[in-house]
């Protein structure tokens, strides 16, 4: 549903169902910001973000999880231009975070 809401806001959305798909997507497309779920079928969002940093060191990112954790938030905060957000989160709130990270 977030994909549809972001498209309605004017975003061009590229989806990836796994860490591997996300790494390929960043290699194949110009990506301005990444929204990463923490729990992925083939890894966790913070490991994915570390890998993405190799290909795109300054890529702003938001990692979200339904399991709010200070440990995850601290880990994400230490990974450069990245934020942690607990789910559920509205597309409008994410949009505001995106704008802040991109400014």
C-alpha cells in the first residue's frame, strides 16, 4: 500500500522483495532514497544498508520495523544519512522524513 501512496505523491517507486533484489535495483537504477524493512527474507535491513553504502555511500535511507528497538535505532543512526522508524508508519510521515533527509 505504501508503494501506491508514494506513487500518488509523485514518487517513482522501485520495489525489491529481498536484500539481493535491492542491491540489484540500486545497481540498475538511479535511487534517491531507500526505504528498507528491517526483516527481509535473506537478511536484515541494517546489513543491507551497509552493503548499499558500498555502492552508494551517500544514499539517504529509512529503515523501519514493527519491532521497535533502541538497539536497531542506534545501529541505523550510526550508518550515516539514515533514520529508524517504528511501524506502523503513514506514508505522509515517511514523506516528511524523506524531505528532511534529502534537504
